[in-house]
C-alpha cells in the first residue's frame, strides 16, 4: 500500500502560502546539560556549539545574524519569507527576559513570518510557557524538542538527563498553546536496534505535530567520537538508514509533518558515517528507496 507524508515545504505553503526558508540563528548560549543544572558535558553527540552548526554566534546582534544567514542561503531576491530558527543550545533556559527580547526582534522583522525555538522538555516551566504563549500570539511559533529516543537505557547512554515522562508532560503542556510541536529523533544511536527506532517513531507519532528524523553523526571533539574510536559501537550503513526511514514513514500518522529526513552536520568535523557527507547523493538514494517502498511527499 502506498503512503504519502507531509513535507516541511508542503506544510509551509499551507500555513504561509509561499515557500519559506529557515534562517539558523542563535539566542541561547548554554543548556542545562552543560551548565550543571541537570548535568555536565552535554549529550554525547552534541557539538561544542550546542548543535547549532550553521548558526551565527549569539553575541552578534540579531539583525546582523539575519543578514549573514540570508547570505549563507544565497538568497538575494526581494520578497522572500523566512522562519527564524533558534537552533543552538536550549532556547528557554537561562535569562528568559533577554531571550524574549531577541525573539521579539525576530518577530518584528518584516521578512520573518514565523519563529522556531529549539529547547528541552525540562526547560518549560511556568515562565517559559508564558513567554512562548506571548510569542505565539504575534507570529506562528514552532517549538522543537530533542527527544532522540524513547528508550531510557539509550537516554542514559547518550547522557540526555531527562526521562520520557518529562517529554510527554511537556508535549501535553505545549498542546494547550497555539503552536506547532516538532520532535527530534536520531536513528543509529549506540545499542539501538531497527525495532527500537521504530518504537520511538510510533510513540512520537502519537504525541507530536511534526518530526525531524536524523542520522546519528559522530562529530570530532564529542564524547561520542571517543567512544566510536574505542570501537564501542558501529554507525549505520547507508542502506540500513534508508530502510529505517522508509519503515518509520510508513508508521507515522498522516497528520505528522516530516521536517527532515537526514541531518545537516558540519562536514569538516564529521568522523562517521562518511557516506552521509554527500547530502545530494544521500537524498537521491533515499528517494529511490522511498519510491521503491511507494512512499511519496504530498505536493
Ligand atoms: S543536544 Fe541540546 S540538550 Fe543536549 S547537550 Fe546539546 S544543546 Fe544541550
């Protein structure tokens, strides 16, 4: 039986009536898993800049970050529309008044049609939720949570430092706001089987509005890189990853927006899997496997 899924592009056209580009920006400068609030050292796969590999440093004024991000996209045309994507670290942790001021600058920018804020489910207390609610009244707001896996053993292995029930409570709380909730899932985490990854997909599919599926990248300088060099685990082969993606898409509810089918790690720091460095080739081969499985994006 064939299956269709809603891509990010299709979703944006539906919501904004046009193609929308994402600008990777920075506001937060740390996360509770690095500053000692819940842990030190961070998640084992996370790069030094808090997984904001393409975002400008948070010290730069927002307008400068926006102009730089537009240049990186190569977009010189007038009339283009953007989502301000605050990707680095934890976007609702730390000085909320300062963060809100930066988000408001983005909201006020005439070319920015919506905001996307990446955070952790354990950083959504009363004040953070109130801030998100205020922002959501101004422009469409997406909140992105890095769950990666539902399996507690893996969560310990990757030093995520919160449990699954915290994610579930956060998703329920966010549902009360008028926002689009996106969950990040990583395939290929150490110790996980194909079945484990599909269990995560099935669970997340029942909780979320959108999903980002990502291949585990081993990045130089991370704890994961040390573990990989010791031979503690193997990374996924290309064909394995494509088949997991196909099987995951088959079990996701039709309403879930698929924002990403693979990651975008910084190539210069990628230790493994090296086959993933050629994104164009990866997408071509993945689309071939998806077509063989009769899986198509909604246009
Ligand atoms: S992935 Fe997010 S929560 Fe984990 S260390 Fe990086 S910034 Fe912190």
